[in-house]
């Protein structure tokens, strides 16, 4: 931290009056030749583009947006044209085909806002650097932004515990610079663990997953920080109602080597804002926590090094940390709770690029630690200690080769090795030591993958691939075919068909031991191919996109089946049977997205999702299927945004049907334990809330950019019931405890940032 502060002090005078190429401008080019557009940019920014003669032949582009700098213009062009703009120095820029996009074509630009695009490979591509304001957010938060997309919903209003098409949160693979992230989020999931002000490129994939991705069955959130070497030193500092952060970029060797770093920390231990207090009120409801010390922080750094014209090396590190201490005295007993959860990782990414091929070798390591300690110190008698711990060590190696065979043909193949070691432990110490539950296991996997991408074959596009996984030490071989098929009907209508099979070896289970704190009751564990079988998902989707006269209609119909899911019968209120059951989940639904762009400044959109998600387990509910707890039947979102020069305003109204739950019933003889007629046969009340946000961008001095903004979540303070759970049902003749969880109340927030 001291070194970081010294760097900020140094950069304060070094960069304050540095020259910059940033100048706000509006570009309005309608189907202009790319060569003509580049000529205009050369004159405006005093740069020079060079590229192979046939690379841009007959290519056109449409741009209609406001831009803060040349770099953001090039980001848009890179997405639209599948090109990579590589700076030779401050003046000369070399253009080559982009390999990492697998020849993908942008189907929808500015899906929700600028910087969010939908590609023909079925993924959403997000550039946070160019993203306008989203409703309810003052900063471009990655995970909360994803929840505005169709088919995505957070069942408990957290940033990280979101469900994609009926899947559970642990079935979403979140990757930061190649590092698998297992941390549940700051403030017990309410705040994303990724600094939203770092320049990110995010790929969100909920169908047609490329064969390079394995490990999870629901979705992929692949986050990549800036790999471009900084041309000049910059400092970015900010403050909101929850935390403060700082970001620096330093070129060490011009156009060859740079250093990027960020640090963010909550400041509740120094001063508690109303925003933070309200977040805590939401996080700690139904727990004993009252007065506590709570702190979170995250920091990361990155080194980008251009070895030569063809080789780039990127070294990244991330650290995420949450700490909670809680002590109180009651009934002649002193109680202490200590909770610490951390996730740290490091990755080395080596990319070799030629004109028509790319070879990537990526090494990554992720280390997750969770510890909870509960002490009881009575005035008279023996003390008691309850301990819970969870550990993950994840080592990953990926070698991926891509080759453009011809202009519209790409071959992709490679190898991936993955090592996962996971253990958890529940123990209690009083007069004796009791191991309540524990597991320590390891799984290795080797995967070979290959895919072929054929573009523009008589208005058809094909992507077909196969991933072959071999799991040790169980010696299991699993195949994962994937495909994406596109058909261009005309210039307005495009159809798409996708299919995929995926497997998952790591999952979260709810602990059955009642922690006195009442927080973080999920632990990670590996499947054992027996009581906890390998989780398998099959998904097929069919849909299309229609665009005409500033209208956009995006429709997707899907069927997803997941085998090998497990549940503990205690979760379904059975006081006799306390074993795990294996079952199947089936999801059938559709997502529809409508957007109307009134003009370049105002747009409105509507998103509706219908999901019918049911589960079936051997030995539960008489073998009959029942609604899954992730199955929110109807989800509706209505949003609008308005951009006027330096002002940005946005609003969203969300409404969805209540979550399924099991209603408690009591025996006629009024015994203390309870039972149920059928599982998840009742529904919670309808959930709805209104979020608004606004920001104002301005300059304090010529080279100091500033941003101030406010947001309000749940404007009319709707008290929605979002969950009901029962405790104490694992033993007969023990009273049942009912806990009701409510949605977040009205929460204002603010942001103020400076950048120079």
C-alpha cells in the first residue's frame, strides 16, 4: 500500500499537464468504406494506419456515436470489423485480423448501451471502457450489468449469485485474466469483487459455448483486463458510498512494457455511510450480527510486455479479501465470531500472433480460502469452539491454436490440463473434539478440443467443435460436442441454432450444520462420481434477430436438461430422511428483447423471459417432479436511457413472479416437527422495484476529467419477500424456526471520480 501511495504522488505531478489525444467527438458514418473512415481518423488524430492491401477490400462500416478518444473508436471498429489495431508507436498503427474473436461478426451494436454487443457466435461482448450508464448503476459493474440481459436473474439481489436460464450460481464460471474465481462477492455477494473502473473486455456466454471453455454447465463470464500497453501514465481515483479505489497505468518502456494496478477498499471502519449501513442491513438480516467490524478489499496488478512484433506476454495477479469480526455478551456468555474469505490468483498469458494464426499458452493458479471460527466463553463452565473451513487449489494450463485457413474459414484446436484440490471441514470442540463433516479430494482432467468455423457459405455460418475430457483418478472419458449455426435471411433478419453438452466437477452444497452466525452456509466440494455424480448439461436453443428502422427484436427459445444434481432432503423439510438424493433438472423457456432507438440520445428497451424449470429426485415427492427454486416463471424488465452531451440518465423497472417454496404444515397432534404435502407447491409474492441513476462528466482542468453521479435502488422502497427457509427440521421434536428474507430497501449511492 505504501508503494502504491508513493506511485500516486509521483504520477500526480508527472502526468498532470501531460499531452493527451482525448477529445470528445461525434462520428456519423453510414456504410462508409473502411479505408475512407481510416483516412478521416488519420487527419483528425495525426496517426497513420498500415495494413495488408486485401484486408479491407470492399469493407464498409456504420458508426453513429459519441467518442472520448481514438482508442474507443478503435475498440468499436475492432468489434465491428474483427480487426486488431496494434500501435507501433504513438503515430503508427498496424491492422491485422483479430484471431481471438474466431471470425465473429457483431450482429447487434449497443445492445443495452454503447460498449455492449451481441455477436453471431451467440456471445455478448462488453467493453467497460466504452459502456454508457446502465440503470441503477453509477459505475460499469460487470456482474450487475450482466443481470440486465435476458434470461439472467439474481434470486437474492446479489451481484454474484445470479441464475442463468434456471441454473444455479455455482454453475456459472467466472474467469478473470484466465484465473477461476470462487469468491462469493464482497458484503456476502452484494458487491462485485471486480473493480468496475478498470478497463475490461467481457465475454458473456449462455449458449453455444466455444470448446475452449469447460468446467461449468450454465454460463461463462470471461473477463480480460487491458492488454494494450499504455502510451502515457494515468491515474484514476474514485469514491462511492461503499468503497474508495485508485487505478494507475505506467509505461515503463515506450510501446514495449507497462505496469497497471488497482486497489479498492471499504472504509466502513473509518466512517459508515448510509449506503453501507443499508447494505449491511440487507446482508445481516436474520443473523445475530449487530455491532461488528467488517472490511473488504481487492487489488490487482498487470504487466504487459511486447517481446517483439509477434509475441506478447501478460502477467496478472488478483487478491480478494473479506473480514468480519463480531463479539457480544449475553446470558453470562461471551460470544466471538471471526470470518475470513479470500481468493487470490496469478496467471501468465503468452500470445504469439502472425497474420493468419495465433498461438496462446496460458498458465493460471487460483487459491480460495474460507475460515469461520465461533467461540463461546461462559462465565462458568467449559468454552466451546465451532470451526468451518473450505479450501480450493486450482491449477490450469491452456494451449490454444487458431489458424485462418482462408478468408472465411478458421480452425481452432488445443489442449487443457486442470487440477483441482478441494477440502472442507466442520468440527466442534468442547470437552471433546467432534468432526461433524469433512471431505478432501482431488480431480485431474485432460482435455483435447478442436473446432471448425465456416463463414458466409451461401448465407450460412457454421461453428462445430468437440471437447474430449478425461478425468483422473476415476478414469472417466466424456465428450462435449458444441455447434452454432447461423442463417442470414436478408439484411434485416438472421436466424440462429445452437447446441452444447457440458460437464461440471465442482459444486456448492448447503452445510447441514447450523452455524450460529447464519452467514456463508455454502461450501465448495468436488464430485465423487458416486454419491455426488458428475453434473451433465445438454442445451439446445433456436432464435433470431430482426433489425430495421431503429427497432431491434431478439428472440431465443431453449431447452436445457441437467443430470446429476444433488439435494439434501433436509432442505425439503423431511425430519426422518437426511440423505443426499440425485436428480434431474429440466428447463424450457424463451427470452425476448425489444429495443427502440428514438434517436442517438434516447433509447428504450423491454426484456421478458418465461421459464418452466422443474426438478425430479429419487426418493423425494413420491418420485414426482416439482418446481425448482431457481425457476422464476415470469421476468419482465422495462428500461430507458438518455444521453445528452455530458449527462447520462437511466431507469429500469423490474418485476418477476415469486420464487417457489414449500409451505410448512403441522401434524394434527401438534408435535413439534412439521411436514409438507408437496415440494415447492406455493409461490412467494410478486417481486418488483424501480432503479434510477444519473452521472455528469466534466473537466476540472484541461487534463483532469471528472465524473459525479447518483443512483437509487428500489426508489419506492418496495418490501418484497424473496425467500423463506426453515431451520431445526433435521431432528424430531425440535421446534421449527421460520426465517423470512426481504429484498433490499431504498438505497441511495453516489460516485465521484477524477482521472488525469
